[in-house]
């Protein structure tokens, strides 16, 4: 699953640490998601989408085979 977290963070001028604090995870978790090495739980995906005022589908993109 791909995502637009890095792009959305840049638009809002948030660091990985800033976003991590807003959704109550570690910076390393945000880093892993941006590198497509970690798929978030539904709750975490919803929290991230809420921070960016977007839908989950606007942030996370299912790829063929996911």
C-alpha cells in the first residue's frame, strides 16, 4: 500500500516527529509508513487522515495485489 503522508506533511509543514505526536506513535512509525515498510491499523490511518483533513483513501492507495 502506497501513501501520500510525506507530501501531506510538506503541505502542512509538519515534521515526522510533529505528525507522530499528533497521532500518538513514534517518529520511526511515521518513517516506516512513508517508506512503505509498515501498514497502519485502521485507527491509525483514520487519525492520520483527520490530521490532514482528508479521507483515508486520499492518503492511502491500495496497489494491485494488496
